[in-house]
C-alpha cells in the first residue's frame, strides 16, 4: 500500500488577519463592544482554506520579529516607513490600526485552544518560518499569503505553490511557475532577483534606479540571475546599454547585500511542534470561554465541523 504524502499548508498569518481586518466591517463586535472583525474573518478564512484544499498539516506562521535587526543592518531603509512614530527606545513596533492590535492576542489564544500549530521564531519574520518549513517539507506545500515576496518559493518539481488571495480567500490566484513566467518572465528563485532589482517601496527596498520590473525581467532572461547580470556589467562585450551598465555598477553596494535581505531564510531553528491539523480542539474549555467572551460561536462552530469532516 502506498503511503499518503502529507500536504502542508503554511499561513502567513499577519498577512491574512490584516486582510480579514479590512475585509470584515468593524461593526462586527464582541458582546462587550470590542471589534473582533479580524478574529472572525481569519477563522472564516481558515475554514474555507481547509474545506477547499484539505491539508494534512497546517502551521500559522507568525512574525516574532517583523523587522529583524540583521536585515536593517544590511539595508537601513528596510520597512523603516512602517515603524510607529511614538515608540520610545526599544524594539520597533509596526504601525497597526488601533482596533487591530488588541485582536492579535485573541487570535493567538484561539489558535492555541484549537490546537493549530502557531510558530514564530525570535529574530525572524513569518516569511523565514515559511521558507524553512518549505525547505524541509517532504510533500506538496500550499503557502497562503498576500505578500508577493513569497513567490520566490514556488517550485513545481516539489509541488510548492503560493495561493495568493485576490478577494477574501474565496478567490485565490494559484501561483505556479507557469503563472510567474507569464506575469513576470521569471521562475521562483528568479522572482527574488527581480524583486531586489526593481525594488519594493512597501518594504523600503530602493532597488536599482532606472531598472523597473520589465527591464529587470529582460536582464534576468538574458543573463540568468543576479550573478550573471553583474558578470555582464564587468564584461565590455556583454549586451547592456551604457545607462544599464552605469546604473548597475553604481548599485553594487546595494546589490551586494540585497539578496540576503530579500531572500527568505531557509535555516530558521524551528521549534518541535505538532503540525497535524487537529480533529478536535486541544483545550475545549478554553475554546468555549473564548467563544463566549468574544462572541465567536458561529465562526468557531463552522471551523470545528470542517476540522472534524
């Protein structure tokens, strides 16, 4: 009898609860009047994802550090514009809507009571946790994220794809190598090089001035990868325009450090946790109390019946 290959689903949890927060009206409140739109929206997302994709294993990957110092040391502008202004000395705090911040601990408590694995590792972002689980996976992997950075992990040969929400999670773009080639002209690993060349204002990555997405894709097509492009800069016979050669040459200090910042880590020290999708809640009493306190009966009931299904 052939052994079933386990399908792993990795949630970029913050990306999903931000989407839930903006997708579900803030008028959705707990009995005490506290908004719980992100909590309820995320639970509905997970229910839909489990129904539609039937993973064997599921990990809610968390940002233990949304702006790791080792990335900032390499590129000081990294996510700098997202730092909340009023924070005194101490770790940077990400600017988050006032009514979202208090919902995050509730999300964590609910996931823990359900028994859904929740993993964040100090000094790493959720992307790095996702990258490491993906690198270690023996079977197919579905990564659920609204962050295009993770397109770099797409690998048809290993069954790694990114399910990118276009609207809620009912409409997901199944991102495989064919889609990357069609939309961006690159494969998975090539997407990281594309991203660092064109830059990404949302992450504070400057990119190479004058090299946009289309030019970056053409350069990668011509020279293979970033190392090939930089070899071409040093080769007078290589077919680069004078302005491309000059811009890439001037960007050397940035291009020397950008790959480490942009590429997700795949060697994060992951904790030993049970990742199998739970059939029954780990702590039914705690879950009942959370459902009562935060008015989560409907979404939790639907999720529990899906997990048991």
